[in-house]
């Protein structure tokens, strides 16, 4: 069996962290869906910058859009990429239908410039949701306090959200609070819950990249995976316990953890460490092309996520004992991530200005 497809029986879905017109027009995305069982797609400003800068298929449309002086650089960008999101959604629509909305989603990010603007995030998310106009679209929002508040409102409104840039257990807990509150409010409104989908994107490699510089050798390369296992344990407590039972009975779906930033940055580590170590039921792993190819070549699919929990919690205690404040590191990582997203978006807008 295809090594990537071999993950599916363990209850995890693999999404592709990439999108471009070349990927769609060449048939490569369709091939990945068919051969590897890819079940979703994520995008971000850096991905679209690379696509628009390097893919000739954008250039005629970009020239036409630039000829319209009434359009902002951001409006031109959205006009370029919304058709890509729609095309990817359409490719994944049969999977979405077959799984009754469990799989088959495509994420499009709101402007990272709105990360600390709740009202702006809400307006942008609603606009993009309406423009894409696909049931299997997912609007991507950073997990800042303002973004989390917007997420609760959007959940109440029935908009699918990928809430991103999560690096700590308190951040994930706040996201789940908002999701459950939004679903509860929607249920109280008498509206259906069954086809609302949200994921919580927990970033991995950046955690180790930061903490390894502060930890003794025996703890290096262990913090991200251990933190992810702890988050998964909390996921089970929240979504498979009494707290979520009534909403689940009303048709609500749990908010799955999505493992992001899964490309290995430290060459001393396995190039599939953030895939192999975290395979488990009711999770998603979004992988860049290189990581996907590496796993296809030599990855081993096994139920690893729910194993070694005691060791994972011990690692986290040892990290704290070494003087590292993991929660504070999560706040720094989120701030750094927002800056990277901002920089990528600024570069993108320079292309479309």
C-alpha cells in the first residue's frame, strides 16, 4: 500500500500544505487525492506569494487586474486566489460529499494584518466565505485573543474555520472554549450543527527550533511532540466527555487538532518526525510537498499519537524543570509567527500593487 494512504486506517487524515494554479491545472493535485488519499488543502500568504511569483498562469490575470486602478493590491490578490480555492474545493467536493462533510476542505487565510482586529477579522472572514461560496471552504484565522473571539462568532454563524498559530496548551484551550461557546449559542438559536467544521492548527517544528536552544541535549527534539501528545490528551477530555455530549448528540463535530509546521527544520532529526510520531484518530496533519514525498518514500504508518503519554508528560515536566516556561514560549512563537505571516503578506501585496 502507498505509505501515505497507510495512515488512513489509523483515523488520521493528511492534508497538503500547498496550492497553486500549476498544481491544479497539471493534474498533480488530483493525482495526490487519488494516489495518496490527500483529504484537504491548506494555503497561506507565503504559499500564494511563491505561486504568483513563479507560475506563469497568473500573469495575464494579474496584468488585467493591475489595469483597474480602482482595485487595491489586496483586492487584486483575492481576485487571483479565490478561483484557485474554488477549483480546489471542487476537486475535493466528491470526498466532502462521500464523507458527509468530514473530509475535503480547503483553507484560505484572512489578512494577517487583521490579527488584532476582531471586527476586521469578522468582516474579512464573512466576505471571503461568501466569495468562495463553497460548503467545503475553511477560513483561516490566527489564534490571537481577537481572532479567538471572532472564531466564536463565526462558529455561531456556521462558517468553517481553521484557527491557526497555536503553540501552547492554554492557547488551544481558549480556542476550544470559543468553539464550544459558539456551537452552544448556535444550538440555542435553533440552527443546525451537523455541517460545521473547525480545526485547531498546532505548530510543531518551530517549538523545537526555539526550545532546543534552551534545553540540555537529552531533551532536544522532544518538546514539540510531547506538547502535541498532551494537547491530544486534553482533546479527548473535552470532546469525548460530558462537556461536549449534548452538542455531539445534536450533531456537532469535535474540533480536531491539525498538526502544522510539520516540515523538519533541524537536519539532525528525521525528515518525517512530525508525521510518524503523531499518527492518531481524529487528527489531521498538513504536510508541505517535501515532507509528503519523504513519507511516501520511507515513512512508517503506525498508531503513535496515543502511545508514550507518560513519557511525554515527563518530558514537559523536565522542560519546565530546566527553566523553560513553555507557555511563555508559546506566546513568543505566536508573535513571531504573526510577524512572518505579516512579512509574507506584505511581499504578496507588492506583487499585486
